[in-house]
């Protein structure tokens, strides 16, 4: 089983809780997972994963700078090799999140990755259900990969 790669910036306690929840969801399914900070994630990591989950905060109406840096480094090395890679996105925003969502989706359309579900947008006051939704996101990808439906 090729691991699920989780690439998420975690500038705050809440954003770290969410990334950990994704990890727990995957591990609960006994599926291999690689967690890497965006600035340490390389094209080789993407080329060797079986699915990818991107997590970003919305900053200034866009994806976080760390996630943008990640895409800038991996885009061309991965462009021809990772088409149809199963992927999912969660966004942690203050009150909005649409700009971050669109900015990531636009790049991923170019990469031709295959979405396993729509974007998971988590905004407003932090709620416990955000954690549950991130855990479900992780387990959903893991189960789908196990069953070969993605
Ligand atoms: C520099 C900066 C810019 C931000 N810009 C936005 C924004 O454009 N839209 C938004 O909804 N939230 C924005 N936020 C809020 C962050 O998305 C939020 O702090 C992040 O999701 C972490 O959530 P937390 O504070 O609940 O831990 C911004 C935060 C920072 C530090």
C-alpha cells in the first residue's frame, strides 16, 4: 500500500489539532501515512504516495504561503507523473475560506489529480465537529484506497 501523504501548514493549535485528526483517521484504518510540513515536502514524496491530503489555512484570501511554496516546487516535477492521484483538501479559515479553496483547486486542476470529495471548509468559531470531519476525511481516503475505489 502506498502511503497517504498529508501536507498541511499548522501555524496554530487548532490547525495542528485538525492535521492530527486526519492522521488519526488514516491510522485507525491501519493505512500507512506520511505527515510532512509543507516546506519539507518534496516532489519525491508526492511521486511515491498513493493519495494526498492538503490542509491549508486561509491567509489574505489565498492558500498559506507554505502550501504555495510546496506547489511551486512540486508542480512541474509531478505534472506528467501524478495524473489521477486521489486527493482531498481541507481549509481552516477565520470567517471566509473561498479564496484559499479556489487557489488550491485551480492548481490541482492543472495537475489533473482526482478529487475523492469536495473541499472541507472549516471556518468560524472552532468546533469539535471540525476535528471529527478531519478524522472522517482521513479514514475515508484510507478506506477508499484499501477498497480500490479511488
Ligand atoms: C496573516 C493572516 C491572514 C489571514 N487571512 C484570512 C483570510 O483572508 N480569510 C480568513 O477567513 N481567515 C484569515 N486568517 C485567519 C486564519 O485562517 C486562521 O487564523 C487560521 O485558520 C488558524 O485558525 P485558528 O486561529 O482558529 O487557529 C488570517 C490569519 C492570518 C495570521
